[in-house]
C-alpha cells in the first residue's frame, strides 16, 4: 500500500490482527445438509443398537444384605445363587442408599483440633460443637468425632464357586 508516494511497512501479522484472514465458508445448501444429517443420524442409530445389544448381554443381580444375620464379631455370611454362567471378567459393585458424602453437614462434621497431636486433646462434648450430630454415645466422646469418622464403609467380600449339583 502506498500513502503519499511512500510504501508502508506493515508487520507480517497485520492480516491476523485486522481479522482479515482467508477462511473457508461453506455454502450450506439443502443438497449437502440433508444427506449429512441423514448419515449422522444413521451412524448414531447404529451406535445405539450396538450399545443396547452389548448391555443386554450383561448379567445383573441385586441382593440387599442390610438385614442379614451376623455373628458375635459382626461378620455376616450369605449365599447368592446366580442362574447363568458369567464369563470373566466379573465386575462386582455395591450401592449405598441414604449416604450423602458431599452434603454440607457431613463435610463440616469434624473437629480439626482433635486431629492434631496436642498435649490436651478435646474430649468434652462442650468443646466439640463442630462434630454435631455425632459427638458421643452414652456419655463417651468419640475420638475422632463427627460424621466423617463414624461413616467408614469397610464391608469386604469373598467369592467362591460352589460345585455343580449335576456333576
């Protein structure tokens, strides 16, 4: 570009900084758009069918062991009979109902001073208002106190295969 007969020296990034770059601007005609959406729709339908077929082959068995009997050590035993053979790998999941670990009351229910090593730990109910509602039981203060310390989930499972009845 010339101004008053002199050639202007523009930096190499002038087109970029002025937002005058060449860009691809497709012309979206119905002849292009309709087949594109049809092909995408068919691909997603095929993907959905494949996912449904795969998930229908999964075996799910639900057993609620909340009210199962336990021995004097608090150890329970129960048998589950699965009607179909399961191909490895076998994945086991458990579900906890009514357990809201991200609830504000749960998160705030602990006393950080009780977790530090100190010469005089807090052991009186009056000193631990942050631990409500889980501070003591029968006059004895929990150490550490709070819902976090009282809700440790430590169930463990052992699996074995019983011999077949027909062989």
